[in-house]
């Protein structure tokens, strides 16, 4: 007599319990919910998750897990059980993007700080290069430490030199991260550390706001007043159901107000403005839709980094020139071919890329982009 086959495990028994608990806590924080309310088989629609929230929540979850998740991940996996099973499968086949090589390529992400595009590129490049991400910190950490761009650069140099104490270095950056990377390259160069090449993905030398005019501040005050009024009208409508114009209801006015408020760190100098931005984020954390808070914090970081870059440019030595090869991977969006970098480096090579500033890293363009990048850095040595 043969033994009867063991019964197949039920769906609730299959996910790894530790992974399930970790994902429960992570999703509860992302959704701003009590973990006890997220049962393994509860559909996420029950928590009001729409397509925009799903994309933002997927990005936040991918950051925590260190995995590249497709933007539609939480639209395809609609319960905690499904997410746990999918993440377990991804972990089983995932190959770390960081190779243990003697001299990796140090990556500087975009200004919002939540950008996984360079990670996508690193995976597309396979094992031909090793990549490590430089941690430049968050905007609230910069405020608490009263950081300047020189402070951020010193932090980046310390990370890089601790990892690679000798030999030439290789840096790559996207968007606003290019500003930190370029300043870091000059600082390393001044210390006697050669940087063989610096690859900049679609970044202009000029800051977002080269000058802050009084008229721009006046327009900001008017826009802030308007958005605050519309957000108040929308809150009253939601609480009382009193009629309001359809155009007001068609957009999340709190989100629009926060995006305008984020610009204040760019337009108004002084610690009081920075503390106000920090207080807004702290007071709204847990009370706002996750997408609203993520959008506000990303916008604040972008504006604050641009402000630090503008100040750095005003104080940097005019004769400071990058001595290595600068590779500008240039998308198809309009503007000067060199995006303003030619006067600031000895050697500039422009590598055309398909798509625009955002879509150049999309799957349709990624294989061509990674191939062009690998060819360019092979030539650079």
C-alpha cells in the first residue's frame, strides 16, 4: 500500500510568514492604515486604492524591498496574499544589481530621491558593470543639519572613498542628481582622486530657477491663496455635500495646494521657510493620502536641491573644470545640444537617446539606452 500524497497547502499557508508580516506592516504604513485592517485576502479596492495611488505605493514598496517593481504591480496583485506570493517569486530569481567589483559605477539618483530609473538601467546592463547608489540623504535631514551643497558633496566623497580608497572613479547621475555628481567629481578631483568619466543622463547645467524675481514671489502668493480657498471648498463639499463648481471637484485640491506650497523653499530664503515645510510634512503625515504626501516631499526635495545648486554655482571657483570625460546621455527634448556643460569640462561626448526626459528609461527604449551607455563607457575607459 502506498502512502497517500500529502494534502496541498492552502493558499493562506503558502506565503512565507516573515515576509507576510513585513509586507503587512509596510503596506499599512504606505496606505496609512492600522495593520490589523489588512487581512491577507482583502482586496485593496476596499481601502480606496486607485490607479495613481497604486503606482505611488508600488514605488514606495519597491524602495523598501530593494526590488524593481513594475508600475502596475499593485494593480495586478490586488490582495496581501497575492503581493506576498509575487514578492517571494521575485526574490527567488532576483539578481542583485550591485556587483562586487573593485571599482563600481557610483549612481546619483534624481532630485526627488525616489527615482528607480538608474536602477532599471543598472539591471539592463547586467554584470558588465557594477553599480552602487550614493546616499545623498533626504530634504528634512538637510534642513536639520543646515546643510549646504558642500556638505552633501563631502558626505558623498566620504562614502565613495570609503568604498574605493584608491584608483580612478566612475560616476553616473540622472536629472538633478547630476548637479550633486558634478560637484562631487570636482571635489574628488581637488583631493587628487581622478574621475575617469562622469555620465550624466539628461541633465542641464543651469538650475531650475537661475534667478528669483519679486514678480515670481507675488504670483506664488496669489496661487497659494487660490489653492487654499479651493481646497477649503472641496473639504466643505466632502463634509456637507453642498454643491461646488465641477471644475473644483475634478481635481484633488489638497494635492494641488501642497505642490504649490513646496515651491516656497525655492522662492523664500531663510530657515523659517524650511522649518515651515518640515512642519507641514510632519503634521500631514498619516492624515493625507500617501500620494499627496509623496508628491509634496518629492517637490520640496527638488526645489531645495535646486536652491542649494544655485548657491553652489554662485560660490564655486570660475576656473573649476572637470578633467575627465563627461558623457551626456541626451534625450530628444528641446534645448541646446550640450545642455550647458561644454564650458565646464575638458572633454564632452554627447550620446543620443530615444524618448524624452522620463520615457528614455521605459522598456521600449531601455535596451538601446543600456547598449549606448555601455559602448560609451567602454570607449571612455
